[in-house]
C-alpha cells in the first residue's frame, strides 16, 4: 500500500516536472505586424457576408409576400367567377355526380376454383 | 484587469478604436495561452485571430465588464478545443503517435536529466504535445490551463462555470488519464527497446 502511494506520488511529481518543462519550452508568441489589419479584414468579410444574407433574406421575404398577395387575389377572382359549389358541400356535389355509378355496384362474389369445376 | 471597464463598455457599443485597444492589451497574453494550449507556434496566430473575431461578434452578450477576463479565457479555451478537434480529425491520432524518442525524452525531462537548448525545447514541446494528444481535448485544455498556465481553481471555476470541488475531481481524473497514457507509452517503448 505504502509502495503504491509512493509510486503515485512520484508519478505526480514527474508529471508536474514535465508540465514545468513544457511551460519553459513554449516561446512567447509575438503577434505579427499585420495582426490587427488581418483581424479587421476578417471582421469586415464576415459583416459583408451577413449583409448579403440579410439583403437576400429581405428580398425573399418581399417576393414571398407579393406572391402570396397575387395568389390570394387570383383565388378570390376565380372564386367569384365559378360557382362550382353553390351552397353545397364538396361531398354532396360528388355524390350527385356519381349517383348512377352507385347502381353498378354489385356485391363481389367469390367462387372458389374447385366449385367452378 | 489589463483595461478599465469603460474601455470594455465602449468596445461593446461598437467603438472600433476601443476594440483595437482591447485587443492590443490582451493579444500577447492570449497568444501565449494559445501557444501552451495547442503546442504549435505556427498556428497560434490563426487561433488568436479566431478568438478576437469571436470576441468582436459576441461582446454584446457580455453580461458585465467585471466578467470580461474569464469570458475571454472561455472564448480562448473554446477556440483551442475547436482547433485541437480539427487537428485530431486530420491526424487520426493514435497511441502509437508518441514515438520512442518522444517517450524517452519526456521520461528524461520528468526525471530532470536534461539541459534545454532551443532544439531541445522544440522536442520537449513536441513530446508533451504528443502525450497530451492521447487524452481528450477537454482534459488537455483543462490540465494546461491549470498546470501550465497556472490558473487557480477560482479562476477556472469562473471560466467553466463549475464549482471548485467538481473541478478538483475533473482535474484529478484528467491527470490520471495523462499518467496512464504516459505509462502505456513507456511500457510500449520498453517493449520495443527490449525486443
């Protein structure tokens, strides 16, 4: 038990020394002379992209609004010209239209092949 | 704090020169932290740019100027995670990535048996980098912030929004995983050397 504790302690110390050496081995990084200009270029580029997307989104929204207005208008005009369903529901019109078709409906008879023979 | 609250407030309101001053005050510290978090000096500036870009676009979400520093560290840690994840996907890192020489070097460094010139420093960085690649990005960033960057538990608590006791547990487990990876690599190297 003591041996294990000693070993764990010594491993911890070794790791601490390794980190210490790593800290000493990492150089201080001096920013390049173009650090700020490059940063502002990136900021402006991203702003440019967001401006383009914003403009595109606004145009799309306007187009969608105009299209929905046009469609609404078209539907209301066609609705006033055609009286396809005057005071009747769709199902009632359908039933009227297929009144005769119902007469053709015979129950389906199934005759097994053996009986036929 | 390296800057006063008024400057942060002005930057939040979209004042460009104030933002420049803010970046100027923190960039060296942040680049240093990133260098230790990712272990690749050649990529530090790109990750640093990403941190300050995120800073610019999220400054308006900052609750108050008092929490600016932990919040900036949080952005830094997140950018480092993202970089390390992408790098892992590119490299498909495996246990075997820690070469025999790297294990021997890490072993010697841990045992204080080595003088460090510039070439040696690079090899130490590569060896520790490869060792930390054996654990998750979360473990790596947390351990580096604590053990290499030297942040206190209180500071880490403010960054991670986690209580100190929970952090202690996470740190302990992360250390255990690194030690396990180190031991496994040493065992593997001993096996290779022995055969």
